[in-house]
C-alpha cells in the first residue's frame, strides 16, 4: 500500500509543483525556500535536535506553550520547527525571532524525506494534530528516531477516509512511539485505525494551555484608541470566501441599531485581504486595511485585517467575536484565542474541527450558535446592549479554559527524552 501511495505521489508531483508555483502569483512567499520542500535544507553540524511539525498558523499557536516548555526542560537541545505554509513560517519567526529554526516540511517523497532527515539529524520528532505522512513515518522508524503525535485528533471525515486504507493507516501508526490524543474519542479512533492501544493516551488539548501575550492590556488599550475609543466593536475572525457576504449583511443589520458599530473583518488567509477589501468597496462600505488605519477614522465602518499576530489584541478590544469557517462548510476554527482575550464567541453550525471545544463553551454559556446573518446580527445586538450578559459569557469562557488545563504536563510526561543529552 505504501508503494502504491508513493507511486501516486510521483505521478502527481508535476501538478503539485505547478500548483505551488501558481499560488506564488498571489503570495510570492510560496515560491521562497521551495527547495526545502524537496529536503534541501542546510546541513546541521550538531545532533540531538528536537523537531516539531505544525502545518500552519493555528497549529503553531497551539504548540506555543509546548515549545516554551521544551526549551525550558531540555535547554541543551536545539529546536527545529517545520510548517507547510508561509503564514505558519511567518508565525514561527514572529514568535521566536531566530531562537527556533524554521523550515518547510518536505513533500512525502522518499528522496526528499531522506535528505531532510540526513541534514537535520533529529533526536525525536513531534508531529502536531492531523499530519500523517506514511513515507516520513516509515523513514523515522527505519532510523529508530522516536516519533510522537501531539495534540492529535481525528475528525469524523478523516477517520472515514483513513478507514478506506486501514492497512496503510495501521502500518503508518505502527511505528509511532506514542500518541497524545486530544480526547478519549480521538484516542479510540487511533486504536481503531491500528495504533497499539498501549501507546495511545488521552491527555486533553494543548489549546487550553495558551496564555495572553506580555503587555496584553496595554496593547489592547492602544488598539481601542486607534479604532475609535468607545465605539462598539466586533471581530469576524478567520472568515472564508462565501462567508464575508453574510458577515457584512449582519453588520448592515447591526448598524440600524448601533450606527457607530465597527466591524474588524479578518480573513483566514491574510493574502485574501485585498479580495475582501474589494468586496467591501463594491458593497459601498467605508473601509480600510488595518495596516492603514489611524486615529480619527471615525467614519470607517469596516476594517479589513491584513496583519499577522494582531488578532488576539483585536479580540481584546471587541465586545464580541464571530469565528469563521462555520457559516460555510469548513468545520470552524479555534475559538479559544477570543475566549482567552475575554470576548464572548458566536459561531455558525459548522464546527466539526473543534466540536469538543465548542460543546464545552456552549454548555457553559460562553459561546452561542447562530444559523445565519440575521441571527448573527440579533445576538450581536443583545451583547452590545447588555453588558452584564456579555461579561457573564466572557467569564464563563475563562472558567472553561482554566478547568481544562493540564494537557501540557501530561504531554511532557509521555515524551521519553533523556534530560542530560
């Protein structure tokens, strides 16, 4: 099965390379460092590196507490973090500014994987969430390099897909040293696919381990002053194509009751900022980019977020947050950054990617489900006009986070790395 899988990869390689080059027209960063995707990374002179792979921005942010814990617990070991997207790479560089080396993960071709491992010489590999690569996992097992799946999860669709290739899944998981699954349901799914039960542990979600950045309150105060002082503000975070229209429709309804309301519209992929700004202009909105906003823009109705790393501060400055990928069939996005910033959350019905998190937030009253733009506008209006209810929802969310901490320590306990090496 792995040989057949590899053959398909080789046959599709010209299309993959063409697609990468085409994406580079919209985002030139996709063309930078492209040789790393073939395993051509700098040769390391040292050994014993701890290697983590986090596919993009959300996964990088999820493992931020783990990275800091690894640096504190094994300070002798250098850290290498790979991503698959330019925004993921930019997030690593922004968070650790050269203190953690960042490269692209090679494509899962035997030659590329072999080059990467020979040049990086990892002592252990930690792969985050849903990233499975049969050739990479096989190469790690052949070289006796410990492999850990951390913050691991399996959505129902992913499980169904892998069940069609059960033999390949069992072979791929058979070489994994340990799996730190997010939930007991995820743990059972891995066992069902062939992972040895004794190597699978339900530890909770690393996303609950996140902490607010330093000087958070000061940055939030600066953001609020920049955006208009006491204006009512809401954030639509991580939105997708086909969803911004509903968000703007809800904002139009909201302005009928709150004419000074400001929408901060943050597309999931920042490279779409120009596209979203043009949509706003076509619909007649007074709009700006966040990078071009300045104090005194009191007539602006929509600010399109085109900067990385600012969303947590925007959530902190807002009275409410809507999490995108949920009014379209994308499975939703992580709401915990908004909750941690003290902001109650609204979401559409598509939340399969974070079903467990949303269930806890819904039960606690920290998040509300909205079916369409009318319901979104209605719930926003309720929270804008009722500060006590909004504050109660925000406090409930913080309690959910505090109650569910502990995954970081349980994950560290699973890692069988020697402290002195």
